[in-house]
């Protein structure tokens, strides 16, 4: 995972996900499996992570979904699948943004890190 707003190289963690596209049905499936070694974001030395999956069509937000929040963990297991309708002709201009966030009830949710597949 990387942070877009800084040039720092602090470890933010790892995320494991899979992609599958079926041209005959025009379905793109993104499975968010797990994250490991996430950065500590809360005072209790844990985070409350969840993952946002965003499809960008020609660099603009197009479709988005998010996982459930996993409380007090730096190694969340999600195993959540998201299916998007994407025409074959759109595939060359669709990017995938996967970002990990820390859920917070009092303050704004904070982004831990993200990865962009172009």
C-alpha cells in the first residue's frame, strides 16, 4: 500500500485481492481477501480497517463499493467479493483503485494506504 499525499516510505501494510473478468457476461469481480501488517491508526495500537473498491472510467470515479469494518485489528480477513458490470470495450479505459481506511466514530475516517491498477 502507498500513500498518495506523501513521499514518505513508512510501512503501511499489505493487501491481498484478486480480479476476474468474464467477457461473455461483462462482469468484473474483485475479491478483497485480507490485509496484513497495517499501520496503527488508533490510540489502542490497532485500527478499524475497511476497504474501498473504486472503478475509474477515463480517470473519473465511476462505480464504488466497500467492505465491512473489521474492529481492532491490523490483520483483517475480509473474503468479500464485489461484481461490477463492465463492457469489454470499457476495459482499456477502466482503472481500479483499492484503498484501505481506518473507520472512526468520532473523527473523520482516515486513509491508511492505496493501490491503483491502470
